[in-house]
């Protein structure tokens, strides 16, 4: 593996089930991606992570912690947010009829952002509830060079 490509790494951290979780998650993502991604990718990861954490806080009951799981790979990163509610989030694969957000409302754009800005996204059931995730490619991974004849 080339020395400029990061080795795979992952970590998980429990976040409070409150609005305070959002800035904490943003700071954790910004710090963890500081040396491997271009600023736009870091900004996108930070934005999408904030959306997932905010959704988990807003749409799940209780005070059980929310878990942030980040996996750094040579090809990019995957971010998951785990919560205790097994109910699936809104449709992450494609918008349904009439599901476009109202431009006059303050809410309703988070899943649209995640669908649009990530390379892939989804959710899965876990033993304790669910995990909602997205992946982003890394700008730090150099494109393979083709031999010049």
C-alpha cells in the first residue's frame, strides 16, 4: 500500500441523546478526516454526519446514547449513526412521489442531502435498533495512472 494512502481504521463513540450531539459529531468528523480528505469532502462528511445525528436525536425517543461509527478506508470513509429505534428512516434510496421537501419549511431536506451528496447510503437493523449510514469517496486516493505510449 502506498505510504500516502491511509491504512483502514475505525472508531465508535457514544453521543448524548440531545442536540449537543450534533456539534460534537461534527467536530469528531472534522478532526478524523483532517489529514486524509480534501476540504470539500471533509465538509460534506461533516454536513451529512450532522444530518444523521440530528435525525437520530429528533426522531427517536428516550435518552439512550446515539453511537457514531466511522470507518476510514483507502477508498474513502463510511459513517454510521446507531440509535435504539428499529423503525427505518425515510427513503434513502430515492424520493417517493410527493416527498420533495417544501421550500418554505425548516425541516425535510436531510435525507435529500444524504441521497444527493453521498456515493451510497442506507440503513440496516441492528440488535439494539438500527444504523443509518453513508459513504464518501476519498479525494486523497490518487487516480491510477495509465502508461503513456
